[in-house]
């Protein structure tokens, strides 16, 4: 794991934590972990009200407080309306994401657009909705779940990789804006390799010890740890964190390194959630 730290740590006890895509996968795991650490309220946004309500019930069962809103984060008007209804929050975790998993010429135009709407543009709509309140209170954390595919482009992920590269740029630029203003609001960029949530069902890794398929519970705990520690970047596993350094190589040599690790064959057996 590669991390960069900050002084803007945030004890989750008593805080209001909002998680997009909170009805499944690491969204569900992070919601439960935040509740275990004493979050005052965990707010779940998901397209599936049923899934989110099930997670909310799990949170209440362990003594936590949870609320649910059915929100399409790709709809900026819906995001603004939902945000206005709940007021200020302390932690925003942009976790909702989609993947097409097809070659460029096989992906539909609608699927490509949807990928950018959910994985990239939604970051703008949620941050614009909640950042003003955080700036007013001069505290809070915005977490953007990107991907190792935002560091290295991957075959069959032309839309997904590009959307996650954009998440990197968005987060870095936002961090720069906040730093220039002397704000104590923190940003955390998370870039994991494949996680065993089902979103990338069927993917395979050539070197499981160097590039393991990550466990969703472990990833969720590491993200919550990073929020509380005030980290600004969390990259998993460690090998992914060195890939930017490999870019100093000529392009053809860089491509050989990537191909050696089998990165562009990981999606050969991709099925997704179906």
C-alpha cells in the first residue's frame, strides 16, 4: 500500500458520512465500518433503494444511524436536490462506479457516456453540492474512489480507464485549489487494483502475489483508516504505486513492462455482475 499523509485527519465519531453507491460492494463495507467507528449518521445514496435499505438495516442492527436516498449521481439536478434535503456532511465518499468492459468498437455510445457520467461528472456534482458547507466549517473530507486503471490504461477499458484518469486530475486540481485557499478540507484519492466485489467478475491476474485481486473488506477498512489519518492518496497494492515512475521509460519499453505483468489480458475473461 502506498500512502501520502496530511495533517487533516478526521475522527469519524459523531460525523455525518455520505457514501454514493452505498448499497453494495465496498460502499456497503465502508458504510458498516464507518458506523462501527462511531459515525453519527451514515447516509446511503444508491440507485437501488432496496439494496441501500438493506445496508441501513445492517447499520441499525449494530447500533448505528443510517438514512437512505435513491439518487442517480449522474443527474446533477437530482444530486443538488438530494443534497439540499440532507444539509451539511463531514465526509463525502464518491464510490459509485460503472464499467463496460468491452473493446472500443464494441462498446455502445450510451455505455461510454454513462461511464463518464457516473465515474467522472458525478464527482463534480457531489463536490459542488457539499464543498461549500465544508469550506464554511473549514473541515471535512472528500474521497474519490478511482482505480489502478487511472494510472495505467487497460485494454477493454478505454472508457473506464479514461474516466478514472479524469478522477485523478479532478482530485489533484481540487486539492490544489483547497491548498491555495488555505482550507483545512481534505481530499483523498483512492486507487485500488481489482477488488473481489463482483463488479469485475471474471478478471484474472498473472502475478497474484504482486498484483493480487483485493479483498473488499480489507480495502474498505484501509479507506476508512486513511480518512481518519488524513491521508491524501491511497494506492493498492504497492506495485501499482511505482507505475508512474515506469513512465520515464520510452513508450515501447513501458508497454513491454505492462505486458509482462499481463495487465492488458486481465479483462479477457471479464463477465462483470451480469
